[in-house]
C-alpha cells in the first residue's frame, strides 16, 4: 500500500509539472490584444491612420481589432462594447463625439482596460489615460497666420469643423488668435461664420454658396478647417468663376488637396504625418499592456483633468515646399499630384 501511494504521488507530481509548463507556454505565446475604434473612413487621412496602425501592429506582433463608426456615436458605442467583450488589453479611441465618448472611457475602466484618446481629445472624464495627437491649437495658428498674412483685410468666410469634435474647437481657437485682432480693428469683415456638421463637404458647400449669394460673390479669404471642406468651398467658388482667385486654407495634406495646391485653387494645407501618429499610438498601447513607462511631452486639459499627452508637430504645405515635405518624405508620389 505504501508503495502504491508513493507511485501515485510521483505520477501527480509529474503531471503537475507538465500542466505548469503548458500554462507558461500558453501565457508566453499570448498576443497583446488592442482595440481600435475610429470615427470614420470618409476622409483620406483616416484611411491612412488605419492602414499605418494595422501595419505597425503586425510588425510588433500585436493583435489589432479595428472598428469604424462611420460618424455615428451610437454605432461607436456598440462597437466599443464589442471590443471590450473580446478581451482587449488596451483601447485606442478616436471619438466621433468628444464629450459623449466619456461614457466609453468609463465603460472601459469598469473592465480595467486603459484608454488612449487618439487624435481627437475625449473630454469630461477623469479616467482617460493618455492622449496622442498633434498640437491642434498650433495647427489652427498655422492656418490663421497664413490666411491673415495673405489677406490682411477684406471679406472672410470662416468655417470650423464638426461641433462634436473637440479638435475643431482647438483649430478655430488657434486660427482666431491671428484673425480676431483684424476683425476687431475693422480690417476683416466676416460675411459668414459657421461650423461644418460632421465635417461633411456638402455642408461646407452650402455654407459657401449661401455666403456668396448673400454678398454678391464678394469674398477675399476663406478659412476652411480641412482639405475636404476646402474642396467644397472651391467647388462653390468655381461655379461663380472665382476658383484660384480667393485664398483658402486646408488641413490633412490629402492627395486631392495637394493637387489643388499645385493647380493654384487651394492656397495651403497643414501636414500632420499620420505615419508618426499611428506608430506612436501602437507603441504606446504596447508599453501600457506590458506595464512599461510611457514617455509624454505635454498635458492637455479635457475639462476635468490634465491628460498626459504625446504631442507631435505639424507643418504648413504650400506650392513652394510641397515636393520637399510630401514627395521627398515618401508620403506621396509625384504621380499623386498629377
């Protein structure tokens, strides 16, 4: 009997060793799982963001699960719930609605999932872990400085981005640092000032068409918040034979915007290299998942807390430097501008 008991104990010890080894092997082979929730793929820049993050995640051996809300907050909520149910380790969230997305951060926190606010700042929550973006006030300053120096007086159409996007607020804040003093001095007369719902170009088209009709086509400068709205404004100008005669801003360095700059109908764009942004987001997610320190270079107030931030630099692009910035960097090819 003693011999039998000894044999059984020995067998159990060997089995335990093998089970333990099996668990260690499984744990070591588990991939980091990151959820990515994007607001849209309607603009070229968001397509680039998605492609870059997918490529970087694959290189780093991260399982990246991507959802696109198509500019619908309810859809984004449903998709984030689905991502959390799939057991993600980190959530990268680019919100459709900056304030409404606070509830998604709270939801993630209940599951102990850290959240990175990507490109657009999520407001109204103290649970947000990190924010990765460009200095969006400076982006607006680039636009405002450019247009106000090019057109220091005259009739202006001032458009801003979607009211639900906190970045739109920051862009306009930066731009008005240069434009508002000229308004106050009477040099600039604002004939239309309106936000573009959901960043939809058709909405920008209506704003510019209405302003032109109400002011006998007398416009001297247009502040357009991105390349999509700039393209719509140029369409309205072209219908009146004014394309290329009215300076207009842009942002995102889309191929269509770059082509218009070469053609002379759009004056500038702001280049925010989404390759760097996407890379930073995936690298940050990996560090968080591994419990490593995340290096930040600023903090941004989201209305509740100062959110630790990784802030990248943006550049102005004009016809004079478009080749050096967009072509030579490999962001676009020469054929893209034809």
